[in-house]
C-alpha cells in the first residue's frame, strides 16, 4: 500500500487551534476571503482568515506499507492437526513540510521560513504454532485438546530535522543543507524509537458428554517486554460449565423452545502495559531547556521527561 497525503493531518483536525475549521466558523459569512488585489482579508472584528493556513500549507506525507499473512495446515493423523501462521509487516514513512513566511495582518504572520522533514522505519512479525487433537470415545465422550505457542516482535525508529531561515523557497533548492542562520535553535535534529517483544503458551480442553454436559478449561502464560524485568510474566486461567437442557428427554414434548443452555464461567484476564518502556525514566533535551554559564545562555539543558511506573 502506498499513500500520498497533502494538507492537514488527521490529528490537526482534532485540535481546536490546529486547523482552519474554527476560524472559518468564526469569520463573518459575507466577508470575502481575498481582496481585489488577491491578498487575504483581515476578518472584521478580529480573528484569523482560514484561507491563510490553507494556502500556506505545503507538505507531503508518504506512507509505504507491506504486509503478509502466510499459513500452513498439516493433518498427519486422523483427528490431529497442526496450524502455523506467520504475519510480517514493513513500514516506511517520509514526511516533508515547508513553512514559508507570510504576512496576513498584525496578528497573523510568520517571520522567517522553516523546513521540516521526518523519516521513519518499522517492522513487526507474529508467529503462531497450534496443535489440535479431536476424538470421540465410546460414542458419547467428545474431546478436543489444543496447545499452542505465539511470539511477536516489533520495532520502529525515526529521525527528523528542521532548518530555519532557508535562503530560498524554491522546491528544488530546499534540499541544500544551508541556512542564513546557523544558531543551535535554528538547526535541530531529533530522533525517537521503540521496540517490544511478547510470547505466550496457551492450551484449551473441550469436553462434552452426549453434547449435553459441557466443560471448557483454558490457560495462558503470557510474557511481554512492556513490563519491568521482574513482572513480565502472567498466568491467566479460565473454565466454564454448560448444560444443554433441551437435549434431555423431559424436553422432547416442549415444542415452544428448541434450544436452551445454562452456562457458568470464571476466568482471569490481563492488560498489557503501554509501549515506550514505561518502567524506565527518560531525560530529554528540547530547545527550550537552555541554561546560562557566566551569564550567557548558550547551552541546551536536560530535564526528566517522565517518571517510571512500577510495573
């Protein structure tokens, strides 16, 4: 899959001040967006002309996705089967945006331009191995036993950079690594990334007698790297009991109901932790964290970004 998107991203429309919809609703309907000379008009009573953001939006968001799903089913013996599944994926993104300078009034202008570009790469895979055995004993006892293993891994990283005060706004000149301002806060390179792994063992037993009395037992042992090293495993059992009372002889003459079952179940489930290594504290060095030496602000400082969660 390949997609090319221009204009505002989806997340910008969810932010009240990030998109032109709110200024369009606030602007007087009978006021034109442009003057006779083609310049933007300033809304009566203040506010922002929504066409400024639309006309100045200059970006390309390219998305590349490659996904697969491979499976195999083998039946070596009667009632015994093996199922294997492998699902890989690969993604590559390339975003580029040029923020040109403009002047649309006293309260709506951008002094200087800026070029922003971001690239990211990621992949993932998931593997399943499942063995199932089904049989009937003495005509009345039906049993199905299933055991399996599942493992997965994912990772992604990105790198982004922005450069201010470009000497030209021509598209073919925006690839040059040059700027009229070489200060640290005008030429910034950043990066980010995440990775994770998980695997689990699971099993299930289904038993019924004459299709009337039912028993199901499940158990799963899960491991996830999103948790801290001492808490990455969890066991989650469950079971259920059922009775199809419409299969009993005393229900044979009750035509007003053709199926009825009573079922009781109990089980435990777990929730995975969010990604990004939440059990670790992180430190960041954004542009705004500057500190002074000998009265001169010339160094980028660092500060905690998040505190660890005891998981």
